[in-house]
């Protein structure tokens, strides 16, 4: 930000490290795919068709020109080239598809109800085998499914975009698709198994990869449970400028930022509110906040306001314009939420 580069959308910490490493030794261009993984893990795919832009785009070019990556446009399902279609659909968490994400039986039912064959003879079909007409049919079916829950069908647009494929990785692993690679690293970090993710990012495979895949599947199961809890109306509170999702002690504080991102991805807070997701520990509350493009366009900087509100109640916080976090005393939850609502009202002139 100090040099006119947006660290929320144009480059991640992984990208900055990569550029330094490349400047030290040109051979480190081989690390460019990991920098792309970092950008996607930081949810910086906010350009057209969920693409990367800014300095991230230059790093993608390094990876492509070095024969390490290819970029194409497709439906962004997890395991698109190797998981049975219904499992790939159920494994997709961003955007979170209510009633489908985390539920293979419901995903199977949706596919069969719209006339898509999930098997060819005795073999499960995968997404990359679908014809363009079938993909359009599936996309339309997901839009109708979302509408049945009162959600805007536009959420489904997040399912179409650029696929960043690491062509040196085995096609059947979670590492071939850069978004899946990022999800695997994220799962390791959120479950206290950071060392597994670091080892894989450094090139470890074999048994390490098997362990990481198990971690990812368990993480997705826990996230599906957390999202089910977060979707219950009794766990939500609406103020003029804020939608609060209180995970209490039910949602692990290591998962709350992912819950906030997924809830925001389905537009649960609308365009005129920010989302505050809360997770309680013994003596503090972890806060994960998300804003909307509409509020950012109106000049609201979420990181600054969360920092201000947290300091007013004896906590600490900060972040970017669209995403921020804080830790506050457990006894100051209500005051913190009211302060956030008040500060937003003042900044927007409401």
C-alpha cells in the first residue's frame, strides 16, 4: 500500500517473498506456482472470471512461460478432473452452496434431478468429461437451487472462472489445481498441522500427501458442520450496518475466518452490511469480519474500523478494506458490536 500496490488484491505475502527470491536468484522462478497458490489462498482471485491481476498476473506469466502452469476457464469444482461428479460438487466450498456443499447425497440428487448422468456404464464421470451443454445445464440447476433458498442466483457466477493448473503435479492429486493446493495448505494451518503444509510446499509428497489429504477431508467435514450452525437464524443478529454470526464455543476459533469468508461468498449480509463472525475461547472472542464491494466503493475501510472498534473495548484488530479480524475481551462482545455499527454509520453519514 505504501508503494501504490493493493496488498488485498494485487499480491500476497507469498508473492512478495517469491519476487525477493527471484531477485536473489533467477532460478527461483521455479517457485512461481507456490506464489500463485498463496494468492489464491488469500482469496485474491477477484478480477474478471475469478482471475488474478496486478503483480499476481506477472507471477502467473512466470509460471506459464516456465512450463509449470497452464490457465483455462471452466467450472471451479474441487477435484474436477479426478473426483466423481457428485463428490466434486459436494466438495466445493467457495462459494458455499447451501444444501449441497458437504453433502454428497444431496449433490447426487441435484445432478440426477436435472438429467445429468453421473455414471458411464459402471464408471463414475468427472466434471472435465461433461459436454458444454451439460455444464450449462448444471450451472442453471445450481442457480435454481440457490433461488429456492431465497439466495441470489448470481452467487453461481463464482463457480465459473480461471483454473490455474500446476502441470508438473500428478493429475489425480489435490496439488494439480492451485486452488485445491491452497485449500490443502489452509486446512493444515487451521487444524494445527502447519508442518505438514510447509513440508508439502517444500516438495514433500508420498505419505505426507496422504496425511494432508486426510486432514483436508476432515477439515471440510468440520466446515460443513460449522456452516450448518452458522446458517441457523437463531445464531444471527441483525443491526443497521452489521450482521453478526455468533459461533459461541461451537465453532472452533481456527475455523471462524473460513466461515466468515464462505458466508460472505453467498451474500448473507447483503450489500449494505458488514459481516461479523464470532468464536469464543476461554477469556476472549475471535472476530472475523467481511465487507462488500458496495461498502468499499462508498469509502469504508474495514481494517481501520475494526482496529478502532477493538481498541475502544480493550482488544486488538486490523486487516484490509474487505477483510479484517480482531481479538476482544469476552465481556465486551455487545459493546464491540455496537461500536462497529456506530462507526460505520458515522463513516457512511447515515
